[in-house]
């Protein structure tokens, strides 16, 4: 996390595009806003676009604007997000959700530095700094032909990876305190609210929770606990009741786990296939960084990972 913040600080003063990758709830938009505030554009607009929330047939109009009468319902002229962000920062959240036809038009706007409103014939110059974020791994999306390679390289001039909370064990306690303070501050003006603290046992439970929803899940869990707890102390049961069950994939749907043992199975071969699958995935996701891959797989150190790679014939 310190490396991610250091990279953000170094890139913030520049006008280069930045791609922020990380799981949902890791704080991608928060980091994007911090980058904007640390840049020379801090007094200029910061415009956020949720690329996954725009209807496909409205993407061009939303991004580039439209003229009056350009289509049914276009009662007046309208600026798009690009023009609204002129001289400032345009944050393209969930860029991996953008359909491929829209990716072509986005690429052209970035290359030309201008946009043409729907229904217009004359382009409008725009000057924006692009920050993009995704909970996908765009390199894998490019390989699967779901994301344009040329657009990827246009966006990924600087890439910042935000680690999930499960890789930030030393931060969990600090975040619990910080977010508990936030919950108390945002609720202090509400009728009948009293300041809350975590008991020792509740704190231990929350520190040990895996937090698949990351910081967002932690904040909402503390909000729930504060609502359900009548007194000043959130105890163990209050904290346990505030935690939502983690969504889990049905293991029986995994072909490796759906074999009929009554018919006989090759257990060693099955274990080898599963190990190879996750070893290869971890090495690919981390770009071959053994320290990070070892953490993803729950190994205590990179040496253990190296031994597993050799055992299962996976190239480092």
C-alpha cells in the first residue's frame, strides 16, 4: 500500500493517464480524487463516470454530448462528460465494463483531443487528464479480446495496483479505528445516537475477518453495528450479527470436485491440476512477482512458492 501511494504521489503532478486496478471496495475512486487534489488541476473539475452504469445506446451521448433534436428525447443541447471535465480530470470508473464499440470512440477522443457531439458536424477541442479504474485485470481482458489493446496502452501509461484488505494485515486495526471514528462523526447529529467503541472481543473478531468486500465492506459493517447496538460498546455478538455472510461459489460446480469417487479417481492428478491452475493464475496476476504471488496463495514465504512451482512444473 505504501508503494501504491508513493507511485500515486510521483504520478500526480504529471498529466499522464493513470490506470488504477483493484478489487471492489479497495478505494480506487478515493485514490483517484487524491491524485487530482495533488495535481496542478486541483482547482479544476473532477468528473466521475461509471462506465458500467450507462446504457449502451447512450454512451456516446453521455461521454461526448448531443445537439438538440439529435435523437428522440434530445430536447436541448447537452455537454458530455468530456466537455464538463475540460481542463480538469475525467475519472472513468469501471472502464473494463465499457462495450467494445464505445471503446473505439473513446480511443479516438483520446487520440484526437476532441469530441463530436451526437448530431453535430464540428468537433469540439477538449483537454482533460484521464484517470481510469477497474476491478478486472485489463491485461487478461485484452488477451480474452474483451478490451481493445490500443486503448489499454493509451490508458495504462502509469498503472497502480491497490491491494485487497486481506494483503494488508497490519492496516486492518488502524482502519477499524479510523472508520469507527468516521461512523461516529457522520452519525453524531442523528437523534438518539451515542458514540460507539469496539470491545476487545469484537475488535479481535473483525481483525480476523477476511473482508472479501474490502474497506467498503468494513465501513458498512461498522455502520450496521452502530445502528443495532443500543449502548456505547459494540460487543462480540453485535459485531458478529453485523457481518454479512460471504458469497461463496458452489464448490460442487467445479469439475475437479464433481467427480464420482465411487467410480474411482486419480486424486494426485486432480490435486496437481488444481495446484497448477492457481499457481499459474497467481504468477500471471502478479507479473511473476513471487513475494506477491506467495501472499495470494497463503504461503509463508517465496521459497515455499518456488518449491510448489517446481513440484507442479509451472514456469516461474
